[in-house]
């Protein structure tokens, strides 16, 4: 498929909440005048070819072709993790719900499907996922491969409900791994090192509704003195800050209505209840955001911050995100607050969330309850990249781990030290891909270096 045509088609898919009618075709190797970019348009892919298999059989056949291969999902990563020196394989057509099993409480989906594409169908059949990210626009496979997450003191990242995967290996073989397989916890958050996911089986639960309440101007001292109480006040809680005025700008509290829900009142640890729907970046209209003001709604219309049918987040932006142990969260936040005069000029907004520990070898939450400090930056690449070493240095005493799909500058040697199963992961990647078919610049730098 020519890149111009793919850009137009995939943009239509991103803008809507339904699966668009794709036509599968192979790419031309010619260079197009308009570069093909990630969602935020901060990175232009360099792969020579773009292929779009219509089914798993075609995916298997494409992978056996000569040259390096790499899966391309919803294009929401901000670095070159999904790029290839030769060929990208788009999973856009692998977008179907394969099965919903109410007895086993599982659902199986194709890897390219986005959460917003199937959430309504799942809800209509009486089921739900445990959590969602702030954007429903991301693909299931991409979210799992990079350890992407939502928020919740007791909630793991989006890979934690994965019960089994079907992986196409470099030899084109389709293999199934489940939680009983010794390689499972190394491969699921796999950074694209092992092959391309074809199908994923997820745990599901009975459907539920969520209400979302927002408070403004939480004093920094209240955050410091009551951090655990604040982050435990809902099923999913997010803090948004611009680092100014010794305040947290907004507190978003999402609570399930099938559990006891107390009245939070108008004063929440010194923060005042919002009187209208808000965007995390207060200057932007809340039209794109999910309903607030305590109005209950289905899980898939409240757990994300943004609606499926609208442009997510702020549009042209950069993103970085850093994980620290939950026990050190307040100290880490206060360390960065001292650098507010450097951070704020390049910032759109910072979001702070909690994620429970998991067992995936390369998850930033491996055996560690974590807090993430997420930066949505203005698209000032040079200035932002100049800030990252300072931020990472401030967080280094806490063993900071960056989000794999966002921009960071932590040295590979330090990254390796911070993942106790890294030697096992590296050995497993070499075992699955001995010829390096799925290697790219990103893996060469951050894994194989």
C-alpha cells in the first residue's frame, strides 16, 4: 500500500470510534513525498516498505520474507520502537473480536484492534476490562508490548489481564503462550523483540459503571501529607499539574458505582469541586473529554480521559513518562517541583498515576508498586530533549524507569541494571530471533547494546 493512501486511511480510523473498511494491499517501495509519521507527527518512519496483511495467514507469509520486519500498530509511540530498517507490517486489518467466552471470563481479539473499537460490544454482552489507559485509541498489542497502563493503586498495567498470546515467530510459525509457559512473562511486554502478535486473550469481568469527579487546586502540602489517601480515594485517580503556584491543578477521581461511594463534598483535602467538565490542559475545551461531574456511565466511557470519537490529548505534542517506586513517590515529585522553572516553559501538563506491581520481566512495574510522572510536552524537540537528562538525574536516586514507548535519554547500561530479569530477557530474545529479523535501531540501542 502506498504510504499516502495508508496515512489517509489510518487517520480516518483514528478519528472515529468504529472500524473503517480497509482494503489490504502491499506497499510500493518508492519514497513518498509526504513522510509517514507517528500519531503526534514528531517521528517520521524510515522503513522502505509498508505491508498490510488482511489475516493471520498473510501475516505469517509476510514475516518469512527477506529483510527486517516490524509491527506497526496505532502509531502512538513517540520514539522509533515500531520502525524498521526495511519493512513495517501494519496490524490495522487485524482488528476483529475473535471470541467472548462468558464461562471462562475471557475474550480473544486480534492484535491490531484498539480498545475503543470493541469496548461497547464487550459492555453490551455484559462484560468489562479491569482498566483502560487515558486514550482508548491505542492498540491492544502495542499497549501490552510497552507496559502501557491506566491508574489505580490495586490495578496493574494493561498487560496484566493477558491470559494467552499467539505469536508469529521469525520463521512464520504461529505459537501460543499462556501463563503456564515459562517464556510467557518475558514475551508479553516484549518491546517487539520476539515476533509479531496475532491474537491476544484477555481476562474480563462483569460490566460496571463509573462516576468521575474532578477537583481543582489541590495544595502541594496536601499532596505531600496525604498522598496515599488521595491516590486511594477512587478506583482510578489522576493528578494533573503544571508545577506552578505550589498546587496540583486537578484531581480526577473515578469510582465504580457497584462499590460503596462516599460523598466527597466540595472540599477535597483543600481542593475545590469543579463546577463544569474540564480538560487536563485547562485552556482547551473539554469537548474531547469523558463525562465528569459525578454522572455515572459505562466503564469504557469513564476510565479513559478522552472520548474515542475525538482527537485524543492535545494533538501536536511530545510525551515522556517515568516510573518510581510508590514508597518514594512524594520525594520524587518534590524533587521535580524544585525544577519547576525549567520544566514549565516546555510543558503542556504533567499527570501522576499509580500502578500495581506485576510479573512481566521488562515491565517498569516488575515486582514494584509504582507511581508514574508523565509529561505532555510542547512539541519543542530540542528543548525537551535537553531537559530529559536533568529530570532523569533528579529521579535517579529512586531507580527511575522510563516508559518504553515515549522519549527518554537514560543510558542503556543503567536501564539494564534496573531490570533484574534483563539478562534473561536478552537471552530469550536471542533464542526467539537468532537472526535478528525483528531488530531495529531501538532494540539495538536499548536491548542489544
